[in-house]
C-alpha cells in the first residue's frame, strides 16, 4: 500500500510542480500514476488531503536532511548556521518552499500544515534547547516571536517584493545567517560539548516528528 501511495504522490508532485495546484485534477494524478481514480480515493478522501499528504512527505524528507546535517556537524545547531542550512534545504524542495513563502500559484489554498499544532509544540521544544545551552541572548523582548518573525521574513519577502529574486539562494541564506548571528547570538563561541548536546536534542525532537507524519500519510 505504501508503495502505491508513494507512486500516486510522486505523480502529484510532478504535476503540481509543472502546472500548479489549481490546474491538476485527481483524474490527472491517477493517469500519471497509472491507477484508477477510485484507487486514489482509497488513500485520501479528497484532492486536498492528497496534497496535504504530499507536503507531509516532503516535510519528512526535509527533516531527514536536517538530521543528517546535524549528525555530520553538531555545530550546525547554532541558530545562525541552522537558519542558513534550513533555508537552503527548503529551497531545494520547491513545494515546501512554496508553502513557507505563501506561493499560491503552486499550492492554492494549501497554506496550513495538517499537523500544525504538533509542529508548534516541537517549536517550543527547540527554543527550550536553545535556552538550556545558551545559544541565544537572554535580553531579547518576546524572543520566540522576534526570532520566528525574522526567519520567516526571508521566506516571505520574495512574494511581497519579487525584485529580491535577483539574489541567489546562497546570498539570501548568508544574509539570514548574518542577521541571526548578530541579532540573537551571544558574544563568544559556544563550547563544542554544548553544541554536541544541543544537536543531539534537536535530532531527538526531529525523530519524534516523523512517525505521526507517516501515520497521517499512509494510514
């Protein structure tokens, strides 16, 4: 069943990247996946649910990329570096970047993650890790809101001002890292032991996200 579901999701992904959410029908997806329309509905009740499943699968792949990155280099957990590498990893997944940047051409009304409350809880846990290991300054008013707003702006700005598309993804990621480092990180270098411990906790949180995502997609 998972293999067939993945084949349908692969077909949907290819079509939406070429044509956008509005122009793709369940019939188109079924034909591209070489299954009947009814078979698609055995997995997901609506086109909207199918695309939510597609975004969750993309999220799993992104999470796996981030886990691998943290395992290769625990220092990546520093807020500035993590923001930079997360941005680039997201850019490499156009559907997720469309979600985070509010690109209605690709995703239409698909602007909410189906496990949003679960993700928000994880976000609180990430901030707790950052606090515990002293990776951000403690004098920032409404820190979680401020950090999230600054990071989100780098994803959303292109939709507001298309001229920013002239910058490369690497240049935008470098600017994000510079901003995070100078605005939010304390002076000095964190101890390698602290970075390793924080990275291990980030990995544990990410690994807990994956099973409910898989359950939503395939069950």
